[in-house]
C-alpha cells in the first residue's frame, strides 16, 4: 500500500520479534529486543517492509499455541515495564539538569562581580529549564501524544494482550481485527502544519491586507515615491555586520553554486546595496516585500519569522532635515489612514545619544553595546537596564549619569520638551550635541508646518539597536488602551550604509512600517465587519442551461464596466439569503424570463429595498453610477424581509 507514514516507531519494526517469533525467542534475542526498544534513534522502514512484516506476524499468530501465547504475555509485560522506565527517565533527565547549576566555586565565576555571577547562573538556569521542558515534551510525544504514535502504541499493546488471552478458535478473528486497524493507520496521512513563526492567510484576512496595502501605496504615491524590488536572497557578506547583536537572527542558506547566501533581514540594507550597484542619483523610493528573521515568534503580538515590511526612503542630497521630516510625516499619514487607534512617533538623534554617553564618561568603544542596553528601556525597568550596563563594563556612577537623561519622561509637546533641554544646557558646549539639537529643532518646525507635530514625542531613551543609523531616529508605537504589539514602525538616517558597498557616501533616510503588527491591530479593530468579495450577485428566476448563458452575458457586461460580479448557481430565494444578505453584497441582478424578452434585467439595490428594470446593455453603467453615489452602501442587513413580489416579478 502506498502512502505509509514516515517516522514510525520501533513498535512496527519489532512486531515480528514480539508477536511472530516469540515462540523461538531466546534469552539473548529478548535482551537485544529490550535494548533496541530503549534506543531513541529509530530508523524509518520502507512501506513494503512494514506491511509484509505485519502480514507475516498474523500468519504466525494463527499457529501459536496456548503456551506460547502465555509466554508472549510475560514477555510483553517485561517490555512494557522497560518502555515506561525509559520514558520516565527521559522526562526526569531535564529536571536533573535544571538542579545541576554550579555554585560560586565554579571556575567560570573567577574574577566576576556578584552581578555577573548572578547573570551567568540565571542564563544556565534558563537553559536547564528549557532543556527540561523539551525533554518532557519529547517524552510525552514518545508516550503517544503525537498523531502517529497515539494510535500505534495502544494497537501494539492490544495485539500482544489480546492474542495472549484468546483461544485457538479466536486467534484468526482477533488477528484480522488488529490487522485492519493497523492497515487503516498505515494508509493515513500525517496532518501538515505551518512552519514555526509563519502563517496562512484566509480570504477575509487577505482582503484586509489588500486594503491596508492600497492605503499605504496611496500615501507613497502622493509623496512622489517610485517602487523598486530586490531579491529576497542576498550575499551573506552584504547583510552581516549591519545589525549589531541582531545579526544572529539572519537566516543563513546552504552554499549554492559557490555563493554563500542569506535571506534578507530587512529592506534597508538591500536598498543600500541597490544604490551602490545602480546609478540612480537622487531617489525617493518605496519597497513592499517579505523579510525573514530567526527570532522567537509571538503570533498574538504580530511578531513572525516571515513578514512584510513597507519601506519609504529618500536617497541623495536635499535640504537639511527636509527628507527626515517627510519620512516622519509619511509614517504619520500611513498610521492615521488605517484603523489602529491612537499612536505616537518617538523621535531622538543618534548623535545626541552618543553625546549623552560621552558626557557621562563612556568610552567610544562601548557606545554601541551600551546603546543596545538603553534600547530595552521600553520593555525593562531602569534597574534592570542599569544592571546590564554595569555588566557590560561601566561603573554605577556612569550608569546613573546616563539615567538622568534617558529616564526623562516625554511631555505632550515635543517642541517644548526640546526647548527645555536646550535651555538647561545639560550638554554644556558639546559641539556634536549642539548640532543634533539644532537638527531636531529644524525638523520639529517642519513637522509643525506639515501638521504632524502632534503625533511626535521627543524621547531621549529611544536608541534603535541597528548599527547603521547616523542621525535622527524614530519609532512609532500604538498607545491605545489594551494595545500590546510593541513597535509598529521606525527608521532614521543612515548616511554611511551605502558607502559600505561603494566609494561614494550617499545620504539616506527612511522609515519602515511594521505592517504585520498593523494588520494585527486592524483585524482586531475591524472585528466581524462584512467585506464582500463582489459588488453584484447575478441570479435568475428559473434554472436551466439557457438561463445560465443569460447570466454569463450579464456578467460580461458588468466585468467590462469594471464591476466585481459573480454568478450564483442557487435558486433565487437561496441566492438572496446565502450569496447576498449573508455576505453583505450591495447589489443583485435578477434575470427574469419576461424581462429578458424585452432585453432587460432586474437590478436590486439591497440596502434601500429598491429595484429597477434596466436594459441589459446598460446594466454595467447603471450599477457603476449607483456605486458612485453610494446607493445601498453600508445598509445591508443580515436579515432582510423579502416579499413574494420582491423575489419573482
């Protein structure tokens, strides 16, 4: 039989030994069998061997005497005990590891501070707990919780016990019954699943995505951006060294044709490579595409391993802070055009952050590593972040100085917050800090002119962990009550990135919308709102091939007028309920015998309980006109009282 499941456990492989050859089984072979069944590394059997072995077992069983069946029962009990002991030991193995955490006498702790020792112990404890959880899950799966084993294990047990207890006359019937169960299982299919951190999208979800993409593209187009695309794979050397500590999340690919490749982590680095390989000059571009990160997924919060990014970037030489301001304005327009609730765009300057570290006494060699700690302030309390800074090699006093800046609570007015920081002269005459503050002052003025400053907050704790940022940085977050999806967009200036791939430094600034998290919010806020896939359903008062051809002619007229329409194959009353009212369709065209004789059809505007008789050649234009004026739109109800004359005229 074809289609046998792969990955079967040893139960099938040893069935001949247990059930067919037990009357010849010596002490040595029994010991070998027990050793094999405790071995967790089982090989997959070809389907023909499995089935032939099973058939041979049942043939042998029919000739087995009472004494041999009693011996089989004893053997099976012994084997069963061994299996249970092995499974229990596997489950306990992880737990024993969890308790095996060395004390401070461990050589690994030599020269470490108490905080560093505590951190090492915590990491080890977390790893041990994770191993214990994995071992327990593996033991549960081995015991029968997975799809294949859950049927197979009790079937083998049933075979051993039933055969050992039945009489000679019943052996054939019992064996045949178990054979039938086994073959049913053998012909079944393992239920497929989606890869971890990825998902399928249902038609209703895709409609939401299409509407969101349409809104985003509309914003990009209004700002004069052009669309590009780049390969989903890049040379690994192109991607590595650009993302700081997050470089470990890049998906590596096996060597193919002599090139070491990786899946793109974002759309920004590929764009920098694009600029270096294509002489495009000044460019305002957008790119919508999938990216991949080997991260721990959190599906409920919109964090996946495969997801879309929507990037808007401005490359080239423009007025000071003009493109930076436009990128923030684009982000505000996009997030304001989709139903996600209230949001805020946090803004900071990478050089201002570097200045904070410098005036606090941090050496330049530690800027990036301390920035990565600051970047966690939106998720961790200051005490935890401070401890991480100390572990990374700065003093407690230095961390406290940094804290006086990054723990400042942003107010409701970014311009006033910035003005207050400048008046405090917290940076003294620090030249780099003064220039960064001046950049922000110009930018906030432009955002005020564009009507977007209300969306912005000035947040000195914003760090953005990526290494390539060189100027203004920003991050959008949802501030609606009950919203827990984290960042929904971000970006900044990255003037030096393109220069990594060419001799020319191309000034660049951009913003990326976290579209998957936006989708999560939109789906949640839209709830069960009806979104029909067509505008018109075409039905007829009677059936038959001739009426089907008539409906097709009507469909042609509608399609040519760019009206979304589909033909219903149901009877009229059923079509009204199932294809129109239940789906929220706004219009219905009914082909009636009498009307057709005059070259006309019935057009029903559902939400207004109104209908018109229209010439067949004019039906497309009529419905387009109705759609333009909003006839019936948003008025469809799930239950609609149709009278007999409404259904058939």
